[in-house]
C-alpha cells in the first residue's frame, strides 16, 4: 500500500528528495500495517544500517514477519542465504 510506496519514493528519490531515514520511517509504518514488502525493506535497512544503525537482532524478526506474509523478495532472499550459507544461515 501507500506507506510502502512512499518508502520506495524516498529511497529512490522518485518525486521527492532521496532520504533513507524518511524511507525507513515510511517502511516502519508499513510494518505496523503488516505489509510484507515493507517488513522486508525494513529488515534490509536494519541489517545494512541504511538510515539507522545496524540492528541485526531486531532485523531477524522483521524477516520472519515478511516471510509469514509470503513476501516473494523475502523468500528469494532466504533461499539464496540457504544456498550460499550467508547472513548467519547454515549452508543447506
């Protein structure tokens, strides 16, 4: 929905000044609405420290939430992590 789209707009600078902190704020509003894509984007921001300091422990919960919403990007990400043994996930 709109909160996620606003996050993307601020992340990419589409029609607004590019600002990762503002993008994260909009993604977090999407998280509150249980929007899978917003949950996954917020996960990425916290894992990489975009617009915030890195917070890997809290980020993992966002990834789980996105997976529970069947977000395709989160599923692809997790599959790649299993395939390559990345992001603290054992090779499988």
